[in-house]
């Protein structure tokens, strides 16, 4: 449910920022917005993984392998999002 809310907020906020950026004479701001679409989605997924991990720990429904595995997945996805943003922005 929280992922759907994040997608909805991302769509509204980025749509508003995109409309504002189209009114400027600079093209760089539009490039940044286009470059951050997919990396922002990956960051939202990581935030939901972190939320799930903390909820599992809070309710005692987790095991040690899940915690260590989710930490590795979070780091890999965040690094991938940064690389993807830089790749899309620079090309």
C-alpha cells in the first residue's frame, strides 16, 4: 500500500515540477527530471524494503538471514539507482 502511495505522490510531484521546468528557458532542469524517473522508483522500492524490515523486526516476524539479505539488497539497489541516474544524466 505504501508503495502505491509513493508512486502516486511521485507522479503528482514530478508532473508539477516538469510543468514548471518547461516554462524555463533552460533545458538542464528537464534533463534532470527525465534522468531521475527510474532511479527514484528504485529508491522508493528500497524505502519500502527498509520499512518492511523494520516492521518485521518490530513484530518479531523475522530471522537473521532476512535482515542481512535485505541490507545487501538495499545497498545494491541504491548503488544501481545512483549509477543509473548518472548514466542517464550524462548521456
